[in-house]
C-alpha cells in the first residue's frame, strides 16, 4: 500500500532529474516540456493514455533516445554522454523486448549475469518470479506472461540502484500480477528506486509513492495517489435509489457537485463531503428514502479520467 514508511524523514535526494524534456517525431512533439524528479528509494509512477509520451520519456531516461531539448540526469550522469556509467546503476524492463528464439531461460539469466561485475544470484530471482520450472525452456516456447517475468528478472539481475519498469505486468494473470507487486515492494524495501510506467490504476495506487500523469506530451499533474484523488472534481461518490423522483434543480444546486447521473432509477452524484451532507439534508426535507445508499471515495481511475478529460477539453 502507499501508507508505508517514508524516506522523506531523511533528506531527499533526486536520483533522476528530468527538466523541460522535449522530443519531436516528424514535426509532432511526442514529449513537450516534461519535468519531474524521482527521489532515491521511492516508487515513482508515470501514468497516461496511449500515445501520451510515457515510453519516449523513460527511453530518454534510459539513454535509448536522445532528447531534442531539455536535460536528463540519472545519479547526476547524462544517459547519453555517460551511457556506460548509467548502465551500471540502472536496470530496465522495456515495453517490447525479444531474445534469441533458441535461448533457454537459464542461458538468458546466466548471460545477463555475466554482463555485470556484481550480479544478483539469479536462482532465487527465478524462483520468486515463477521461472524455476522453465529454466530449460527456450524463449520462443514461453508464454507472453512468462516472457514478461523473464524480462523483469533480467532488469534486476545487475543489482541496479534504479530500475525502470515499463508496463511490467502486461500479460500477467491476476495472481502473477499481485506476486509481481510484492516483488517490487521487496525491491524497494532493499533500497532500489523504481520508475514505473503503467496503465493499471490499481497497480499505481498500490505501489507508487508519487505519480506523474502525462497527457499530450506534458505533465498534467504530479502528486501522491491520495493527492491526485483528492484533487479530482468528484473526490466522494454517493449513489442511491430514491423512493420518489428528485427534482434535478435541487440536485444541480447541491454544493461542490461535480456530476450527477441517472441510470435504471439510481442516482449517482460525485462531489465532496459537503455534497454528501447536503443531499442527505435534501432527502430528509423532501421525505424521500434512499434505498441501497452507498458513499465511497473516488478512485485513481476517477482522478485519471478527470485529469485527462480536462487536458482534452
């Protein structure tokens, strides 16, 4: 969960700094002035719609793409000019990767371990990721989820100080996804900083200390998951089936109301605690009973849609 011991008790140090990053393809800006800093030891998430510029941003952090403008530093190093030094401290699981078809899982793990001066022991890593039974299986014979778990292992095998994970649980079943979340939490507990690109809201809400929402190549918001939810227009949702029709004029006059929806006789309102108190007062005044009354907090899904819809407005 996000309510974990904070490293902010100590003096925070940025291990990744992205300042006014810009990248253009065929005259179209894919990344248009993105700035953020990742503190040592945190799990920092990047969320955004498809084509928002998320992967291009992290590829610039990894040194796989050169920015057209702006500044990127990883532990104070330029990922392009100091690429070999950055590769010693940063591990990466890419959104799309391939290995030689006939390479077995064991051979891949041993090969990547040989690239590093002080590699992790790949055996417990393989065990944790459910790959032990597949050590003699060739890469081409692995399922999509098994390939994804292998690439996570390869990203971690160099004992990196920072690891970039781009859509790490895509293709995993729910059990494997949750096991992977626990692994990421363990990795952070051992002092590794995680830069996580994901489109799974539950994943971001559970794992991330802070999240940058990127849309149309720009940072639309940067906050903790709870902070993003609180900033949402409808931070609280109240739904019920009224015993008699409610006047829309009364509903639309409710304080701090963000939206109202009628569906199959049920009314759903989003707003704040003030909205909840006001609608309960309205129901009491009009002698209308609220059947199956539910009051819930908004989710990161709600906040994300609210933020990106504003960007599209």
